[in-house]
C-alpha cells in the first residue's frame, strides 16, 4: 500500500513541506510506503480544460496524464493545506480539479494549520473531496502555533500530533484494506 502526502502549498518559505517531511519520518514504521508529492515541483498551471470527470482519464494534455499516473500510484492520501483567508490552498484545489476518477473511492486524511489551526481549511476541502468520491477518514490533524514552532528549527510534531498522525495513518490503512476486499 502507498500513502501519498500531498503538499498543498507552493508559496516561498512555506511550512507545509516541513510538515510533510516530519510526517514521512514519523510514519517510518507503519505498514505502508509513504511518499511526498510536492505540488511546488509539479507546477501545475491553472486547470482550464474539460471537466475531468467527463474525460474519464482520457487526457490529451501530457502534464495532466503524468499527474494522473502519479496520483493513480497512491492508495490513500494525506492532504496538507495551510489556511488561507479562511479557506484552503488554491494550489491544492487546482491539483484536485485536474483529475476525476483517480481520486474516487480512495481514503483521504487532512492536515492543516493557520487561523483556528486550519479547521476552516479542512471544512472546505472536505466538501470537494466528498464530491470527488474520496473516502473521508474522519480524523484530522490540526497543528497549533505552527509559525511560533518553526521560526528557527524544522517542524517537529508534539506527542499529541504524533498520536493523531498515527491514528490517521492507521485509519487510512484500515479503510484501504476494507475497500480492497
């Protein structure tokens, strides 16, 4: 099984990549491969093609095909998004909108930070992932005081965050196993 950590921030000096690296290191002993998928390196332009759900994976755009192939490799996903203006990252929304069927029926968990620890970001992104047919793990990791904790050091989760992360990963694994039967 492969869990992809999708880094939903592309801004300069972003914290999301550090959170993803911490997550990958913290999950080294779970029963799954954990891969970071960084939207900044993908550099997906604003999607303006036909609705992906109607294309059913028949993409003519080479980048969209490549993105589809990458996402298809994943069995479950962590979506990391900072909270921007009471919502989630536009780069993450764009990445989700690029595809259709590739997301459907796959477990998803959410990680966020920012105002109210990212809760509003997750509330909005849940609506989109539900519309895409993703299976919500119903566990979220809301990171408190992220900017105070990352001023001079890379991010390191506290004990509570480690516990929630492990619960979330185990839930993604369990959901994937149920869906595979």
